[in-house]
């Protein structure tokens, strides 16, 4: 169980480094808590995007619509705050976080960055 990176060497994202590390850590920690492999795939865009994908059990359909609200979790024992924090940080950067479909993966969160 590891984290694989597929990130162009010349990728530049304008973001607060600590905030972006927290976003990625929340997404990776969620996936790894479910015992899954994680891959981070970045594209230069525009807009720049980072997909954090895992091969775990996926998102239960009944929570998809509320996934980024506080106290909604797919993780056993999870607080449901991680994805709400991710959403707040991305919005503060003029960006978004969305759940996307990507062939070969059960769950992918896409981070997109606005121009700051």
C-alpha cells in the first residue's frame, strides 16, 4: 500500500504550500485508512488539476451528494471533517474539489486551481 506520483516536473501551482500539503494529506490518509493504493496524477492545464485516486471500495451512493459537508464520512471511525476541510481550502485558493470518474479507479478526487 503506497502512494504513486504521476506529476510533470514543470508543473507549477500557485497555492499556500502548507494548505496544499494538508489537502493532499487528508485525501491520501482517507484512502490509506481503507487499505487502498493511491495515485496522485497532476496535469498542467489550464486549469492545473491534481487527481487523487484510489482502488478502494468507492463512495457509498447515499453519501455522494453530501460528501463535502462536515460529519459525512465513508471511513470507519472517521469524523467527516477531512473532505469539508479540503473543500474549504480549495475554495480559499479560488479552486474546487470534486468527485470524478477515472477509468481504472474506484474513487478519484479532482483538485482544480484558480488564478490567484
